[in-house]
C-alpha cells in the first residue's frame, strides 16, 4: 500500500515514514547485490569467468591438514590431465580451501578445546596439540537442527599479476570423517568434469 508524506508534517512524522518503509520488506527477502549465496549442501558450482589457461598452476592450501593435502593431490592430477603444469609456486595460483566440520552436536563439542588429532588422520600421523577454547553452543536455548558432518571445498584461480580472478568452484557433501577423502575426491572430479563452463549441479556425494 503506498504511503503519502505531507510536507510540513514535522520531524516525528518523517521518522515514522522512514521506519515503516524500512520494515516494509522482510529481511529474508532482501539480497546483497553481487554476493552469491553459493550452492546448496550436496551440490557444486563452477563460475568460469574464462577457461582455465593452459599454463602452470600453483595449488596453494589455505589450511595445511592431512585431508587437504590428499585432496590437493587429486586437484593436481585433474589439472595435469588438462595439460597444465602443476606445482606449489609460480604461474597462476589456485587457492584451495578445505573445511570439515560437525555441527550436529556429536561427541567432542563440549571439550572446550580446538585442534587435536582429527578423526580422518591415518595411523602414524604427527600428533597435534589441543588448545583451550570457548564451548560452542547456542545461547537462546534452542536445540540446533542436526545437519551432519560437512565437507566443503572451494577453489579460486587467479593471476599473480594483478590478482584477477579467472575461475572459481565450490562444492560440499554431508559425510562421515572416515569417508571425507572419498567425498572430497568425488566433488573434485565432478567439478573438473565440466570445468570450462559455469554451471551448478550435483556434487556426486557418495552414500
């Protein structure tokens, strides 16, 4: 319903008009221009601003974990199959972010520590210390909806000169810790099966 503001109605009427129009549109319906919400859980998305150049690609991890190193190996395999020289430095840079988290309220949420040995670490891995942290929980008394352990992979290819983003891809799967590497390989393979065009589709998560 349109609103009419009379001139000379005074500052209080102007303030009331601003408050009404500001709340007329629900917050959930408002969107931020230029910000992508990303694919849904179990899906992958490729944004090819241009095809991946046939030049050297340095795959760099944002977090150095056993899981991320194993998944980086698969990324490098798929890049080499495309004809790219791959390495850890030089050429265009592909930043790789691998996150695995469990928000379903499983064991270990109330230990008050961060770090430590992850579930997917193989026997013989170097031990990792645990550090004190605050307990992660909701403070409104509402129980969270279990979403299951989630693996998410994000790849961003950009030039070292100027930092221009050439290509991005992301995908996620709900997976148990012992199957995280298998799920990650499935996401990576699905991404590189159609890496030259922008698309959104199933991430190929294993059951």
